[in-house]
């Protein structure tokens, strides 16, 4: 890659979810090292790449079209991406409807990544 970002978050809607899963499959090490969150809205991804499943399950959430209240848990199967309601039944409105929840998720994942990085740096200096 032509740049060296410190931290990356990915937000994608619909087919963007399939693109995100392709990227995590092709650049798994980059995702392990740099990507702290993947927020999808009504993603059209088909499956999580096997070699990158550990990454995706740790950092991703999909807000799907649903009449259930925003952030209600939606069960999609064992070992699948965390999925919650976008709070709107129409595909086209999921990003708008879930906007605040998506950004809260990104903030929480970023803070968590910074805590992990800080702990890791501290452990290295103590060695």
C-alpha cells in the first residue's frame, strides 16, 4: 500500500459490505494491524472469509433493515457477524436511521484499540 495509516475505520452500505469482505480477505494482515472497526449498513456480503473471520468477528457490526428498535440484536447464526437492527424496515434508510449508533460504535472501537495499543506499548517498555 502506498500509505501507512495509524488507524482505519470502514463504513459501508449494501454491496460495500461485499467489497469490505473482499478487502479483509486480500489484506488480512493490514486489517489485523490497522483496522479498528467495520460498520456495515444492510450489507450484501455473502459470507465472512474463513482466513479473516477472527478479525471480522472482533471489529465488525452490521445494522440491518428491520422494524425492531434501533440496536435490537438480530440473530444470524453461530459464528456470524454481530448484527443489530438499523431501526428502519427499508434498505435505503438504514444508514440514516443507524447513523448515531454507527458513530457510537466507531468511537467505542477506536477507544478500545487505543487502550490495547497503549497496553502493548507499556508491556514492551517493561521488557
